[in-house]
């Protein structure tokens, strides 16, 4: 495609990467970047393998790919936050974050972007891994049941009904609410998705809370449990503890009103 013929992308997609050299699908990522709806912003989170050189090669191959490099490994939560903050300065209409392993297929990410772009009354569309008839959600039983426990805890902590907070494909509308929610580091590295939702839903001193009906979950048509994407009991326990802290903080705020 001639870069001069490309229209302005609707979404800047933030893709955090830490030592992903063995899993980056160059062809699939270049094909995704060729879609007019998106530009890709990779965040190299202090990788110690050849991820950095691979990302530089991708950026050199497409005008729709750029790379933000963090000097030291800061963790996925901070990589996503810094990427989103950088994306917001570009004036893009939508900001997404997306897992580098492509567990959510690129066409599903584009579908989520399309849903939000076509729905000006919405502020956020989150991919949701719901195994329904007619879908292809390939998820190990252990990961599924750990996810159900976590989602139940997140629903209690946030005071809302949410099926899947941890799917690595989410799209947000740029604006003051998202800028405020990503202005400072997350306190939880294990449950930053939940913390981000909490920040959006409660607002700040200068930004009104985001109405719940402006956030929706969109069931994915397909999702792949990519080898190497592991869920460990230790990490799950830390994530649950983080969610518990978010819930306690919300309870205290409610009591203080």
C-alpha cells in the first residue's frame, strides 16, 4: 500500500513486549499494521533478548508501526500505561491495548475497534472470552476456572457485573477520562486491568466518573490459548490480593460519603 494513500487510523494499538522474540509473528503484525483502522505502538519493556531489534525491523517495514523503548523492565502494567499515555498525545480517536502473542486474533481486534468507532455513545469495548456455540474459544480448563474466580472477585471489588476483565484486547475512546486514568502508575502490576476500570468508573477531582452504560463487553468469536502464556497459582494469588485491595478502597470511599 502506498503510505500516501493511507487514511488517518482510528486507533492506536499499544502492544507491550518483554522478551517476545520467540513469539512475535512478523507477517501477521505487518498485515495488521496495513489496515487503515489502526497504527501499532510497541512498547519494548526492557527486553534482554532480540525483541528490540525485531521491533526496530518491524518499524522500518511499515510507516504504521512505531516503538517506545523502556530502559529497564517495568512490568506489563507500566508498559501498557506508558504506551497509552504516549498514544493519547498523538491525537488519535481511539486507544487500544493488545497482547503481543495474538491470542486474540487480529481480525477480532479490528472488530472491537470497529464496534467502538461506530458507537459514539460508548467509551470502552472489552473483548470477552465467552465459550458459546458458534465460537472458537480455545482455553485450558485450569485457565478458565482461575479466570472465573478472578472475574467474580473483580465484579465484587468494582461493584459491577463483568465477565472477563483480563482479556488482552481492549479499546478505549480518547478523552479526559482516559487521560486522567493513565496519568499515574498503577499500584497493581497483577490486576492493572481492574484498577484501570476502577479509575474510569470513579473518576477524579477534575473528571466525572464514566457511566457504566458507556462500557461494554463484546464476546470474542475466537481466541487461542498460546503456548508460553502461562497462568501460575502464585501470580493468580497476587492478582486476587490486588483486587481485594481495590474492593476495600471502594468500600471505604462508599462509607466516607
